[in-house]
C-alpha cells in the first residue's frame, strides 16, 4: 500500500533498546538508543526534528532521569526542543511532552526559572492540544499556582470603532 508509512529503522532500534532496558541493562539501552538516534540522522536521513527522533530523545531523557542523571536528561531535552520547535512550534503534542519533561528535570536541578518557562508552555498550549484535564496540563498549572496563565476562552469581541 502506498499510503501506509513504514516504520523507520530508528523504531526498530528503539524496540531493541526497550528490550535491553526491560531486561535490566539500563546503561546498554541508553547507549543503544543514543547511537540509534545519531545513526538515524546521519545515515537514514531523518532530520533532528523528525517525530521518531524527538520521541526517541524523549525516551532517552526519561531513562537518564531514571538513572539519576538529570543533567544528561536536560541536555537531551534541550537539544530536542531546540530541534523540534522551529518545525512543530510550541503547541505540538511532542513539544509539549518534551517541555513538560524539561520542566520536571529543571525543577529537580533547582532551576526554577527554566521549570516555570517550560511548565508555562504546557499550561498555555496544553489545554487546546492535550485537553484541560490532561495530567501534564494539570501538573503544570499546579506547579505554577497563581502564576499559571488563564485558560484561553472564546475571543473577546472587538468594540466597534466610531467613525
């Protein structure tokens, strides 16, 4: 079928890395996934902003966090966000997931400014993309407290201009 997209080689490598991770080889899984992302960009021609690359980077960052290496997670997330934002913008589900993860990592590292910036992105764009009751949107709004952006409502009508 010509209309059905085929999984990328990165998806297969990600499955192998997940199997390693599930088997307890966490360091091996992170190494395999890191190499797979680099190889996919270099030899398969997937751009840094390809959805599979961004999703793999998100998983890699989660594994770095689980391994108690938030600095490595932050680096991966910052690169993925920078690579994906120009193509996808802030209001894309992949970017919102990366932003939420980076906000969490930034808070763990004590960088409240970075955490607020990323959670604000989720609280601002998340309701329209993920839904107002999505767990990430709720968590971002809880983190921001009174600083959370007001939920977007219907546009305010512009008063007529007197002629």
